[in-house]
C-alpha cells in the first residue's frame, strides 16, 4: 500500500473496464464511511471548465448538501456563458476572481476535497496549488481521464467511460440509491453526459449509459430545453467567429486527412470573443469524410491552448503527451504550447509528419 503525496494517508487505486454499476464495493464503502458524519467538503474542477466538470460537481454538491454536509464548489477560472443556467451554478466560486478568499477559507476548513473530472491537481493550475496546501483533508478522485496522479485517498478512475457525469451518477446511486437523483440532480448530470458525448455521438455509448439516461429522464427533466440552453444560446459574434475560422483559418495536411485551425487574441477580439465561443470548433473538420485528426490552437495569456480530436484508431492522447505536454482520451485530448503561434503550428506540422511516418495517422 503506497503513501499519498502528503505522507499521511493510504492511497487506493482502482481501474476498471466494466460497467459503472459494478464500481468497486470496497471503494464505495470507504466513501460511505467517510461521509457518514457531516463534513466540510470542497469540490474542485479543472481549468477552462466544461459541462462535464460543472454538471458532475454540482450534482455531487446537491446530493451531499441534502444529506447535511457543508459543500463548496470551486473552479479555477470562469466557465462559458451558455452553461450559466445550470441549477446552482451561481453558487460556484471562481478562484481567479475570489477577492474575498472564500476558496482558501473553505479549503483550510475542509475535511474532504473531491477532484471531479480531472486526473491531477495540475489540471486546476493555481487552484490545484491551493488544494495541495491542505495536508489533512481526505482527497477523493472521481474522473474518467487516463493516467490519474497519485495522492488521492479514495480513487474512482474509469477511463473507459464517456463522462465523469455518468461516473458521478453511478457513485451517487451506489451510495444513496436512485432516490437521490432528483430532477435538479438529473439536469446537472444530463448536461455533463450530453456535452461530453457530443449529444451521444462519440464513443463509449454503452447500454448502461442509456439506462442511466432513462433514469435521469424519468425525473421529468426537459431534454429539448437542456439541449437548446447549451447548443442554441450562442452570440452573433460566436457565429461570425466560427464562419471566419472555418473559411479563413482551416488548413489541411496529408492529403486532407489532418486539419488544423488557429485563433490569435486579435482575431478573437475582432468578433467580441467570450469564453467558450470556440468550443466545438475543433470537431468540425472531422465532419469531412476522409478526415482523421483535427487540431485547434487558441491564444491564451502566456501560452497557446491546444485542442485535439480524432476518429478511429488515431490516438490523440498519445500525440498530446508526446508533443504538447498534455493528454486526455484516445479521440479527444489537449495540451499547451509556450512558443509563438507560428512556432506552435510548425511544431504541429512537424509532429504530424513524424506521427504519419510511424503509421499512426
């Protein structure tokens, strides 16, 4: 049995390839015992939070609050405007904007810290560093990304699942039964599942997933309205930015089998960019019949964000780890580049050619 990073608590790892309703009973019992008495709990998600991080975190917070726990949800930075309607999202603390230091206070008092939809504290940047300062709280990981870091006392790591929200549903049901899935919780979880599966278009669409969705639907959630809230609530600027990106910035390699696009800060300002406006752009080239891999480079303060998508056997997780110090899933991954946009693009082109020479794309 290994020690955690703080040297105080046992470290349990559990990987699985089978269905989430069969999640390890020992881990569930450890979590049940940990939550048997009211606790101060902080739930944290990753930088540039998406629907899965927000939905799974809020669902767990709702369930635990209803059972007497004091729960705080914190995210490293703000999240897209089209997700701000999600129930209880107004209660999330944005660490970057937390001038009242509510996050630090909650972390100082925390008995339990849950990391949702991220495999390492490094995924939360400065918030992860703040979490690391608490060396007494039990740390719980609930996530579906590859290669989880050490340092967690209880770990639910299911890389084969479609979303953390689906895993969170399974953990909640294992702890408290389906009665814990209220309409509000179901809405939060459905957002996470829907967005991380591309509205049920990606891989890992198992019968168990749709059984869970049936339970969520059975609570009375308005699925068409949830879809409209997320996918039909963009700004005019976002529509124009999308047209510009596809028309002017999409380039192809390897005879049209690989694509890339890029956006500078000036280009985003030109179309009144708001956080999340470029979400999903990277997926569009894959609608081209022979396309196997797509990349999107977006200028950030001090670095370029790298988003990668693929289909079939093209492994962008390996690509991201090898060339962009990142990772994720086989068909969806990301990373960062700390050189200029021009150098980033050239590095991508050279990397694609090397990957191709090895028969990997």
